[in-house]
C-alpha cells in the first residue's frame, strides 16, 4: 500500500514540473519541432527535410503508438500526469486560490467585494503575462525561436507567425480563466478514445468497499480536480485517474486504522497495483495478455525502423543526373563533352564540402569549378558541370563510368554510376 508520505499527489506535481520544463526546452533543443517556414522537422536533434518522408513517417508513427501503448497499459495516465492542458489548468486554479488567500490576509480590513476585485485583477494580470510567454513557446514549435523573437520584439501581428501568436495568446488566456478542466469533457477527444483502447486489464482508479467501511466523509469528492465522485464508477468520462482521491481516502482511513477504499487496479476486477504478492515482473509492469504483447511489438517495430532510418541517414545528400537536352558537344580541340547537373543538400548542423572525381573513363577530364563544393548547414546548392574525353572508337558510343563523391569532414563517400555519350563518327 502506498504511504501518504509518498503520495500520488506529490508524484503528479513532480511529473508536472518535469513536463513543464520539457515543454519550455524542447523547441530550443530541437528535440521535437516542426519548422513550417523552412519545411524542416526536428526530431531527437536531427534536422529532417520534408523530402525525408520515411524518417518523418516512422517518427510520427512511433509517437502515435507511444500514446496508444500508454493508454492500453496505463489508461489515462497521460491526462492525469502529462497533459499540458491539465497541468496549466491546475496551475491557474492554484494561482487564483493563492492570490485570493494572500489578498484576504494582507488586506483583511477591506470589504470582501473590494478584496475579490483586487485578487481577480492580479490574477488576470499574471495570466496575461503567462499567456504571452506560453504562446511564444508554443509557436516556437513551428517557427524558429530567434526569428519569432524578432517578430515579437517588433510587435508583428500582420504575418502568419504574428497572427498565430496573438491568437494563441488570446486562446490561452480564455482557457486559463474560463475553460480549464471543462476542456477535458467538451473538446478533447482523448477521453472518448480511451474508452475504445482500454479493457479489463488497463490500469484505473477504482473504489472497492466490500465491507461497507466508507464513512461518507466525501474528501475524495472535495479533492477531485474534475469534481466527480469516484464511487459512482471508474469509467466516468471526467475521471482522469489522477489518484488524488486515492491519497484522500488513504489519509482518512489511516487515521481510523482501516485499509483505504480507493486504489489503482488492473481493470475493474483485477488485482491492485499495491498488491505485494509474488507475481512475474511482466505482470507488474502491465504486460498481462496477448493484446499488450502485440501493441508493444508494434511500438518496438516503429522504434526500430526509426533507429535504422536515422542510422542510415547522411547529413550531406549528393545527387547527380545527366543533362540530355543536348546529348553531347564537340569542342574546338576535338574533345567530346557531356553535361551533368548536381544537387547538394546539407541536412546537418556543420559546414561541409563535397569533392568530385571520375573513375573508369580513360582520358576524361572533369570541368568543374570550384571543386570541392562547399555547402553551409541547411543550405541546398545546384549547379552544372561538364566531363570531356578524347574522341574514341566507333564501338565506344556509350561508355559506362563512375563519379565519386567524398564528403568532408564526415568522410562519407559514394560511387554514382553514369554513362558518357559520344557521336557515331569521330570528327
């Protein structure tokens, strides 16, 4: 049985703090960010271009199945412990309560209506500043932070980023002052989706009172952030399984020297999470049937695919193609020229350079300046170059050769097969 000193409430608040800090840091560390103006998707420090659909696909599918797996195993743990809406809603309620108590204590001689107006004015002022900051952080997930800061400093409200920032600020302010936890039961679809994902082995908060020991203190109702009675059902759409009622019931029943009546349980009829009886480790973590094995297998599949795709990714991508609008040209010196086009994209965070060379084409010369081609981080370059060779025999109309590329400083090399065309007769 979980002791009051290690309450679920304390655990939730610690996780809320970690999630809030992660929310602030992720866009600046490029852990997860979708830069719309640059058409870049940043994931785990990688800068993925929109053309890298395979990696983006595996990343999005992995994140989606991570949410699905958490719901199948642990129910609405995301709602109660990690949802930004719930974190900010509870923070706004706590702030409002704290300001009201401080104003009442500090200005006890004022009339109650005056104290209420002052407390509410302070509350709105703090939330206005918080809404601007949170809106800025949120838009940073879609616009480069330094660029967005310049727009904010210039009071930009006429571009897409500026308009979006102003709209998010207004929505955040209205959410923190009017909507709060009502969002969970009116707008958010996750609670309804959880009803489809959960089953008889999903972790939930449940009231069990076979001996009718409940003393009707209703503390579990008073501490509930969703203002419901857990005794009615563990499957109420409003219940986010935050376990505040677990702590409340345990605190009261401990004083009466009786076991608590509200628990975390594996399904409506399964064993309790606090059950200390011997059982395999995989059942203790929630791996309790074939359905969960399949869900975990799918999650590991996408995680493995993402890992392999990122491992095979090259920071500097080089593409070469022949230009066949003109098959060849013959120079004044009698040499035969073929034209080619290169494209270089530096998808890494460091400057790079690509060195071009030729193999398996006797007497050939590479007409390319500059060589190596230098490319900055995030830059894409395109250009044309020519390869020439002396006139050959009639049976050398099509010559197969290889263009070698070597990337500096990564040391990655590639061999690209190409063909060289010559006229039917030497001139």
